[in-house]
């Protein structure tokens, strides 16, 4: 029996729901910046995300070895830095622009590991989008003011996202739930001290703790669950293509929830980067879906 239209659409809707949930959670998180800063917000989000996923997966059941724990800690360290730098970037840059810049990280990894001529086309297309966002303003082209320090944070976060994917593949033989929960715990160990240094005892304010818990649930637990559902039911290329909608969703969330308005030129640049990411996904060599979700800067995921 052929699957119904609803059954075929459901995995794609799950990915879209994950992206929307992540972007809404990040937009709500940004409201905490004036109170506890980007570092304090990252500490609450990553810390509560770790607690939620540890409670769900109970990673001790899988008896990780010392070598497993070492790999996961390195993986989690990169994940923590990626999240911290992402939040520090969106403090200074529009949400959609930051996400678009970050997508260069995984796109570069995809091209580097493939080395097909066609993939160089997608990388060149992404480079055009980045040129429009980052380089043209240096020559006086009015495409929207972007903070240079924020751009630096976003670029380094993109490098971390690329490293996260490479390190994540090395943990592929381990149980996905164990990896992601322990990796987030490692990430929390890295970022929480930054949050304490930034916000101090404010982090223990009951109302802020509840807000942070809600942000962690919306930007981590819900997207993670939806993406795990989708990964089991759709191809990797289809999943990645849907995930490439994130810069546009982030830009819309920034506009509707944060009053961040982009120029037509910036929207065009974001669209070009999205097209590069989608093209790379649609023309990628088929391979089995990963067991572990590729957590985005805001994760989670994305990001996350």
C-alpha cells in the first residue's frame, strides 16, 4: 500500500516544526540578553537542555567507556562554544543574518568531504551570498549595518558548527541519545562558568530560571524530538533541504518577535545562501540517515 499524502508530508512538517520551534525559542531567549547577557542566557539554555535530555535518555544505562567519554567531552566542548558564540553573535546581529553565516560551516564540510565539481558550484553560490552580506558594506554599499565583532562571533561559530559535524560523525557508532545528552552536559560545563561570570546570582532568580527552562524546552527538547522522528522517515538529502529553510524562518522570527528588519539586499543574500545549502543537500551522494541529530547553534538545536 502506498503511503498517504499525509504520511509523506508528516516528516517534512516535523522538520519545519523543529525549525520554527528553535527559532521561536531563540527569539524568546534574546529577550533575556538585557538582564543576564548572552553568556548568562546560553548558560540557562544549555544547562536546562542538558538536564532535560539526561532525564529523557538516562545515558548511564549505556555504560559508556572512558574512550567514549573522552570523545563525547571533546564533541560537547565544541557544541558549547558553538552555542555560546552563536548567542554572542545574535546579541549584535540580526537573527536571520547570523544563521545564514553559520550555514557556511556545514556547507564547507559537505564540499570538503565530497570534492565533486558540482559541490564547488554550491560553495561559490554561498560565497556570493556572504560577499553580499560581509564584503560589499566595506566598499560603502548600503546593504544594512552589521557589527564587526558580531560578524567575528558568527564566523567562528560557523567554524565550530563545521567541527561539530566532523566530530559528530566520529561518535556515530555510539547510541545517539547517550551522545547528545552527555555532549550537552559537557557543553554546560564549558558555558555555565561564562554565564556565572556575566550574570552572577541573577541566574538563580526564580522567574529567570522558569523562563530559561521554557526556552530550553522550546529550542531543544521539542526540536530534538521532531527531528529524530523525521530522520527515521525521510532521506538525509530531504532532511537537509528542509533544514536549509532555517535562515529564512530565523529572519521572519527576528522581524515578527524582535523587530529586526532586514534590507532587500540582505534578504537576497540570505536567499542565495539558502539556495546553496538546498542545492548541496539535493545533489549529495545518498547515505544512511545519521542516528544522532546534528544539533544546531541553538540546540539544540541551532541553531541552536
